[in-house]
C-alpha cells in the first residue's frame, strides 16, 4: 500500500433513503422525517491521514408531519489502512505506521471523540462539528454523518477572524483545564513525542552541508548559526518533552489548520478531530496561528507579531471563561511546538535543495517563497533557544 498523501476518486457510495433516514432525523430534530429525494457530490481534497476514505456533500428534501423540509449533510468515511513508512516517509510526515490507539493515524479516533461528550463539554464559542451518526461498515470502515457547517472557512479569514478564534479557543482550553477529561487510551500522542522528529533530526547535517555550499545563495539561506540552533533542538528534545508534559494539560485538537475551521454566528466550529488528545493549550495556539501564517505567506516579523496578538486574545478568552489561565505556560508551549513542529522542517528544505543539480539549486535558493519560508522557520527555531538552553531545557 502506497503512503500519503491520499487522493480519492470522488465516487459516491451507494446510498438509499434508508441510509439517510436517521442522520436526517437527527439533523432536523424530527422523528417523523422521511427522505424523499437526495443528491450527492464529492468534496475534493488531499489527505495525509491513512484513515481518510472520502468526503461527500449530500442535500435533499424530507417530508415530515409539518411539511417538506430541505437538508444538507456531510458524509465522511474513515478506514483502517496498513502502511510501512521508510525513513524518508517519516521525515516528511508525522505518521510512523503504527496501528495502536495512541498512534497518529489511529482510524477510529475521530469517531470515538465525536461520539463522546468531550468536545461539547468544553464547547462554548469553540465547538466541534455536530456528529449525527456513526455507522460501521464491512472491511474495517466507518461512516460518519456530520452536520454541514455554514460559515466562513479558515482559508478565507481575515486576521481579525483568526484572532477571534484564538479568543474562543482560550475559553475552550480554560473549561477543559477546570474539568480535565479522564484518560482515554485513544488519545493521540503529542507532536513532540512522534517518531518523525528523530528522522528530521537525522537531516540536520544537511543544513550544515548547505551552510558550506559552494553556492552563495544557499549559504545565505543556511548560516552556520541555523545548523547549531537545530542541533540544540535535537540535543534537548527529551528535556522539551518533559517540559511540555509538566505543563497543565487540556483537551487539544492538534490539527487547527485553516481547512479544518469555520467561523459562523460569532463562534468557531472545528472539523477533523482525528488527532485529539491531552496537551498544553499552547500546542493548539501554535498550530492555529502558524498554519494560518504559512498559508498567508507572512514574513518572520509578521508571523511573530501575529503569534503575540493571538496569545493575548487567547489569554482574554481564558480569563473570560473563568480560567485557570497561565499565559507564561501557554507561551512556553507555543514556542516549543513552534520550533519542533514548524521550524524543524527546515531540514527538509535543505535536503531537497542539495538534491538538485547546481543550476536548479541556485534558482530555488533565490526564489522569494523559499527565502521567506526558511526565514520564518529559522526565526521559530531561534526563538525557542533560551527555553532549551536555559532552565526550561534542563
């Protein structure tokens, strides 16, 4: 079986009105609803999750005792898929091929989370998409019926909408911290405890090679100081893991990328809860802010400024929800996750550049997009150095 990314052919599963009856009744909150007609179309996407097995939008009408009503649903299918990654696979992607309940790609996790009261319990203005039914299928597959979220997708947000979400997220974390959920064996392991990091550490020597490249454009991208800072990430990794484990742990989504978020009616709705677990609040805040910053192609100063503004709004949200709130702990987790999750992939940029022929390497190193991405990654790695070299790093 080939590895990610996975693409789906868009074929709509064979469905009958009977298949749709219960999710439509749940959506309409009407036990008399009878599906009278429907159509469906694929939602095109590329997934890095082995569990992914297709996404479809369905709409139709239902007859009820109160008259005909229109409805819209999302059908998401997940499955078990075996995969044995090689070392290069591990360096480029978080999934280590494990099949245990705590592994990154555990295929039942999202269904277990959405069927539980956990996301709703912390809820408020940061909510999980509403699940309307989970149906087991043959061949280790599940069918998840979800409410269609009618709102502004994260890819189209303004900076203000992102900051509004940071505040909503702060309230979510505060409520979760007050009533920490009981242990679940299927919590996803935190990012810093994934096997992919060790394979990325192995590529730090490629950054050192780039720092002594014969091409001046490549040398400018990767000064010797960058390779030294990356080595600190590798040397102090165990300390960083212990530091994050010692911080207050709340429920965290872990995949707050723009495509998984919607703003609607003054609140934020998150989809794709496949990596949910316990962790420090700053883990979510880093993912929310930095994945959006990457999508917007921001320069380093703008990325750091956005992170500071998001942290302030996150603190506001925690305080408004009654706390507890420790902005220092949130900021520490933000910096460490930013360095390892969003800064360390710098090694892959160096590896890809050095694999090119001399002419292509120089052209790629001079590209504005490459220079901007490398500068942002290096800034995030550098910003965590005091935490790793000082008391927080041990």
